[in-house]
C-alpha cells in the first residue's frame, strides 16, 4: 500500500523528492501518513478534496484484496 500511495502522490506533485509515506501497521489496520511539500498540498488534496478522496478509494480497494483496512492521512 505504501508504494501505491507514493507512486500516486509523486505523479501529482511538482516536488516528488519531498514525498514521504510512513506506514504504521496494527493487525489488519494500516495507517499511511503522506507528507508532501507545502506548495504541493493543494495538488494532492484537489478541489473540495476530490483528489484525496480518489486516492483513498484506490488504496482501500487494493487493501480489500488483502483483507486489510487502510487509512491515508495527508500531513502538512
């Protein structure tokens, strides 16, 4: 899941070298903390959060194949 979030985020931003994803695993729950440059926050979130919602939907669909629950947090 971590790699999927990284690939998606890096394709959206102007500063891909500043994209980091921290993964915290707790049983069947995975927390992914996405950090991007402050200048790229708008690109990752999108208008009214559409990009962020789409990213979370894709990651949750991938996680459901592995019977895991995933939460993606975008951190400034």
